[in-house]
C-alpha cells in the first residue's frame, strides 16, 4: 500500500498524514473508488488526483488525461443515488467532486 500513496505539495502541506479508504454507495454498497485522503478532518470532496482506482461503471477520468470542469459528469450510482457533483476547488484550482452528504460510506484500508 505504501507504493500507492502520492506524495506531492498537497500531501506535505497537510502534515504528511494520509488515509487510504474505500468509498461505497450508501444505498446499494457498490464500490465507487479507492481514495487517498490527506490530512485530518471530514471528507467533503474527492480530488481527481487522489483517486487511486475506481469502478469502471462510474467512468471517473484518470487525472493524467486532463479533463475540463465542463467534461465532468455528476457521479450517479447504478441505483440512481447521486453521489457527488463536479467542482473546482478555488483555493488550489484542483478538479474535484463535492460529495452529497449521506451518499457514501467510507472504510479505511489496512
């Protein structure tokens, strides 16, 4: 798991603490993605550059293949539960998905 962790300026600015978590739909428990959460606090948004892997159903673009904000769709599960909406985090100019409160479950990876 250590080789999965991305260490860049965002990782260091948040105190070099990280948690790898599996995010699932709260309604049907379908896996959405494996995500690296840097820093402490609650999970409010999912940055594209922190997604380690995702379920092919969600068609989350890989960060290497830069997309624009207008090309990002809402994340909607197969059970029609709206998971997140696209956004640009203004402080850092990073593409992200803003999570809808109560739409996901998080499990820490060991």
